[in-house]
């Protein structure tokens, strides 16, 4: 695995886990849908996340929750571009969470330096679009598509199958000219996976370290935590912080979270204790 992540003009050390704050500019995201649909509110929220210690921000204009319906190109651009433009001088890398090549290119032109694609750049022209930028790319595993992915997900060996898929996408990205230091992999917690699949991936995150890319884990407030704790979405922050810490201990280098401040506190305690060894 590379020792740093290069995303546009940024070169981020991976000596400690990085925290990616979530900014959903959507009416229907599972956790905070509608709260930050207004661009001004989304920008204010993003600034608070950076004040809380976010190393980067992930901005999305199309929900990928289970059962979500696709958003048109023009509407997605209308949601995300004003937010990216307003945050471009904030001093942290901005990630665009999209599957659409045109959104990728327009967002990078507006100031984004990471492309976070739940489809792992498999859409027509997506790989070429990403390769034509200097942005980092996050390649995620998903069985199926958001509208149907949780209907009946099945695996023989979830860790091996997800790893094999991501290895193939890393190879495709490298062949397209994307350097290893620009590639992130995400096993896709909750994307076409039952709770037992998610827990197996969390327990064996270290299996993904050999792919030559840093690992991103996005567990924040997801349904698996609700199944474990019995808590509704708004009450899952404690479980989310614990899950993020476990992911970091098992090798994740980027943690995609809603609660940045609490996650940073948990990481600080863990790192302080680790330095005593």
C-alpha cells in the first residue's frame, strides 16, 4: 500500500487514519436526507465538519441508500456544483460522490480532487473520465444497484469475492493510467450485503491491504448498526464511532463518517495508547 494519497494538488499522509466528513445534498439520503439540500446549509455544514477535524469532505447529490431512485444529470449538477465551488478554497480535498462521468468532470473542474464512485468506474466512459483528471478515485464494491441491492444478496465467500472484484478494478484503473497513489478501495458496507457479510468484511479488512491501494470504510449510521443495537438512525452515532475505530484498527486509512468530532476523539485515544507500545 502507498504511504500517501495524491488527490489533485493535495498529497495526504496515510500514517494515521483520515476522516472524511459526509455532506449529502439530497432530499432522500437515509440519515440526513433533506437537511442540507439547500446549498447554503450544505456549505455551512461542511465548514463545521472541517472545524471538527475532517481531513476531507465527500459531497453527493444522488442518494445511494437501499431502494433509492436515480437522479437526472442536470439535477445532480444543480445540487453539487454550487457547494463544491463555495468550498473549493477551504483547504481540504473535496470528494464528489457520483457514478456519472459528466458529473465527475464538472465537479473536478469546480474544485473537487477525489472521485468517489459506488460503481467503481464501470459506467461507460467513467474510467476514461477519471483517468483524464489528477483526482484520486475511490472504487467501491456493490452487488446489484441501489434500487434492488438489498433484496437478496448472496455470496460464497464474501471477503474473497469482494477482494477479487476490487483487485480487478484496481488493475483496470492502473491500466487506464491512474497511479497507485491515487487509488482508494472500499468494500461497500451495506451495498448488497447482509449483516453477516458486513461483519465478515469488517473483521477481515486487513485482507484488502495487499491490493496496493488504501482502504476506505463507510459504516456510519448504517442499517447493520441498527440491527446490532436496535437503535434508529439518529441514535447510531456511538455505534458508528466504535465501528470506525474497529475499521481503523483493522487497516482502514479513510473513515467516511457523519460525526467527525467524536470519530477524531476516538482515534486520538487509540493512537495515544498505541504510542506506548
